[in-house]
C-alpha cells in the first residue's frame, strides 16, 4: 500500500508529520539523557521504577534489583561493593605502591599502631583485659595497639596507673616512667584519631555499633522486659513489612478511599525512615570516594571517572537511552518505519504500566490528571497507527531501500523494465 493517490494529500502530510514529531521527541529525549550522564545529577529510571504502583508494581520495582535499598543496610554487602570499587579504582588510575597503601589504609585501616619505648618500667605488666588491645614487644622495643580494636580512654588510664612518677625514685626510674607515660599518651592519640579509623570501621559503627540505628540487646533483663531494643533499621524493616501487608489488603478494598490515603501517608513516613538509615551509609561512600580522589595526580584525574560494575538499573538506563535514540532516528529518516513504530509503542506501554492511571492506583506526581488514558498511551496508539500505514514509503528511506532491493532482485522496477517484463513470454509459452 504505497500509492499516495489512495489517500488525501493532507492525510499523508499529517501522518508523516506525526511520525516526524514523535521521532524527534524520542531522539531529543534520548540525547538529553545521554548528556545528563556527565552532570552532577545524571538521569536514572530508578526513582520511577521504585515508585511503581498498580498490579505490576512488584515486577517493575524488582527490575531495580534492590527496590527498598536493603543492601545498603547490610555491612558485608556494602564492604564487598567497596572492595570491588577499590580494585577498579586502582586499575583504572594505575596507582603506585604508595597510593595503593594509602587507599588500603583508608578502606581497611592499619594492622596496628606503634610507638617507640625502650622498656617497660620495673614491675609493670600489662593486665589481661588491656592486653587484648595493647601489648609490648620487647624485641622490637615498641608499644603496640591493635589496629582494629584501637585504644579506649579507660585502657589509657589503666596503663598510666600502672606506673606513677615518684619524686623520691632515682632519676633513671623517673625517666623510664615518664617515657612510658609519653608512649601511652602518644599511642592513644594515634589509635583514637578520627583519621586512623577506616571507612569499613565507620561503616560497622554506623550499621552495627550504633544502638540507635542497629538496636541493642539486654540479655540481663530478659526476664523482666523485652531483651531487645529496636533500632531504626529494625523499625524500617518492620514498617516495610507492614506497608506491604496493608497494600495487599487495600488492593482488595479498592473502593474504600481511606485505606489508600492512609497508605500514602505510611509510604511517605517509610521513605523518611529509609532516608534516615540509608542516607548516612551513602554519605560515607561518597566521603570515601572523595578521599580517594585526593590521592590522585593531575595526570591520573585526566583519565576520567572509574567504570563501575553494571547494576540492573544501569542496564535499564542504557536500554532506555539507546532505545529512544535509535528509534527516534529510524522514525525521523523513515528507515524500518513499521518496526520502529511498533518497538516505540512497546516502549511507551512499558512507561505507562509502572504508574497506570487506573481506578484505585495513586496518581502519578505532576500536573497531569488522567483516567485509563494518558499521554504515553495516546502516543503508543499513534505509533501503532503509523505502523499500519506505509509512511516510510511516502517520505523516508524505506522508499529508496525498497526500490533498490526490487531492482537488485528482479531488475523489473522501472517503468520500461516493467513493460518489458509484462510483454515478455513466459517460459511455459515458449
């Protein structure tokens, strides 16, 4: 159906203009998303998918891999993610030995802290409760603190109390005791310095060591009160389960307005709580990467950002951006028009389903108000209409490609060749 004489001239012009308009919109949207990748606020489909509603909610949220950011609350998973990033960072920028050592110190800390000490004062023996963190190496003549345990203020005071300066003692004894006090004080400063605490230790302190976040267990009170005090992480997970259960109930009672309004309020409170527990971990990761960037030279920085491991959201973002760009070009130039139109309609339906304007489904944010039909669905229907018509034959590369293919295949596409073909006797009549 390529003969334009079968259609009104205005119809042909308007259908082609519609195809070009949608093609331009697709192309510009795809290019804008690509350009946004290089900004401080790159585009991502993550937020749209995580806020999906309706009967396909779980499917679209599941496409993100971690719709509720629970992986950010797992210390082992975050630590493994940082280890993978550190390897990529090292290989990408070609760190030298000194930079590698400093990056490892930032991430994992040091094995121990040491200060020089010729000898312990006479009669001094480090008690067992302190010896877990602090020990004296007589051979190396060093007072050593474990890099993971650090030194508590109470341990410092316990060590200082082991040897007191006695004015009546000999000068040599006073010198030894003073050297011991100086070593303990210096070691405490090194081990307790905020810069000496690795990012993994700070991660553990945030997710496990902070009772306000991780909760606290009181086994000594289990006979009288609940032995566990819930932290913010426990509350977030409990509220998340409650919201999912209430959502399932509300879906069965879609005619009732109150459950929906209550759910929206509960969802808002849930997002605030998520931000409270996940935000500090994300901030810690950003701080780690900024600290690592400071280790680089100008030449290393010129190599650009590190390529991170692809996540499910990254793959969806790339598919969306490339899909919009390629389909936009195909629609604009009229090449493979019908295939591009059908593929574009499918893509728009996938944009439509996460937040469908159906009764009982919360409205999508924005000024648009719809019922059943919204802009995405209208545009998808328009593309299917375009796919049913030979618009690429009217105006586009499809016409040139079909002529070229016809000539190459039979050589009978020109008017003269067609006449010759029609008058030539068939093999059966010869």
